[in-house]
C-alpha cells in the first residue's frame, strides 16, 4: 500500500459514491444501459451497412453517430462498472490510463458536435436545394465530411491533452467519476492559466460552431418551409429536422453539465451522476429516436424482426 500511496503515477479516483445497499442495483442498471447502447448502436451500423437501399448520405452519417456513441460509452461505463464494488479509498488508476480515458471522453464529445454539424448540412442541402442534392452529397463528399469531423475533433483534443500532460503533478486525487482534462490539470500546482484559456476557448469554438451552424441551418430550412406551399416537403422537413434537433438538444444540455460542475466545487458530489449523462443518455436515445422517426429505418427494422419471426415459425413446424 505504501508504494501506491507515494507513487505519483498512480491516481486515486473517487468515482461514483454508491451506498452498500445500492451497489448491486447500480451495477445492474449501468450494465443493462451499456448492453443496450452497444447492441442498439452496433445493430444500427450493421443494418445500414448490409442494406443497399440505406446506402444514402443521411444514413451513412447515422453510422458516424452510432460508432461514436458506442465508442464514448465504452470509454466511460466499463470503468464505472469495475469501480462500483470497490471502496472509494481503493479506487486507483495509472496516470497514463487516466490520460487515455480523458482523451477518449473528450474525443467522443467533440466528434458528437462535429458529426451533428455535417448532419445539419446534409438536411439543409436536402430541403433547400433538393435538385442539387445528388450532385452535392455524393459518397465522396460524405466520406470527406465524415473524415473532417473526426480529424477536427482529434486535433483539438490532442492539443488539449498535450497541454495538460506537460504539467508536473503535486496532487493525486480526482473527485470526478471518470478522468477528463479538467480533472487532470487540477492535479498540478503550476500556473494553469493557459490550460484554462485553451480549454474554454476550444469549448467555445466547438459549441459555438455547432450551435451557430445548426441554428442558422434550421432557420434557413424554416424560411424555405414557410415560403413553400408543398405539404409533402414541409412534412418531410418537419420529421427529419425534429429528429435531428431532439438529438442535438439532448446532447447540448448534457454537454454543459460537466463544464458547470467543474467550476462549482460545492456541486461536486450531487453532480457526479450528471457528469456521466453525456456518455449515457445521448448514446442510448439516439438509436431509438432515429430508428423510430426515420421511416426507411423503421421499415427495415420491422422487416428484419418479421423475417426472423417467420424463420422461427418455419423451423418450429419442421
């Protein structure tokens, strides 16, 4: 234990505070949520990949979101599950593992925003320039936009964590449920002004860009719909845009929670669960929202279940 206590490469992480009576229910709930996130998102990717009729820009962009959601949940939930049955005083993580988890959590957050931005652009072209949609949103363009979304988030987070790992450490306790950039640079006693400036600056750029682009995009779409008397166009726009906006608003609310909690220490204990929501709620709700609201996806999901049911009936009669 002495080696653990004095080794600054070993970080003590409080994680979620769970009473002994709530340990088993909390573990089961988290495990079920994680299984649902993985099964629903991976199934979405497999369905879109296997069905040629779904090889369209909008659904290929859904794949980006599902892959990112599965990645984000995997970065956070397994560690929480492993810590549930451990006393707070015995929850340790190697510093390098903590950095990797922080990188993964921020990368998931950044990619969520950039992917939703290109999805908003896709809806804008589809509704405002339907005749040019096929020539603009080609498969090559979808690949370029997707790669751009992931690379932009990667570079931003790489710089963010690079500025943090250069710092020396004088503390070894993280009170957050999981490792993130703010928790890591708070371990240092050096001047953190530059880290705060870049951290807030990058957050403002990413959140501002996504919020601004989505707002302008949907204002433009609303203007087109108001000026059009085509009920079919308006109905389609309302359905697809409402789905996208619902996902975006859920993600936006979950994004601000950790930022607020880190700057209000008195909320640390009561806000621990809230800081995990970004990596749990959107990944769990996105497949449900898209699967139920998108007619083509809903029909394909129903047809798959119907096909399996028919096959089970035939095998039973044999």
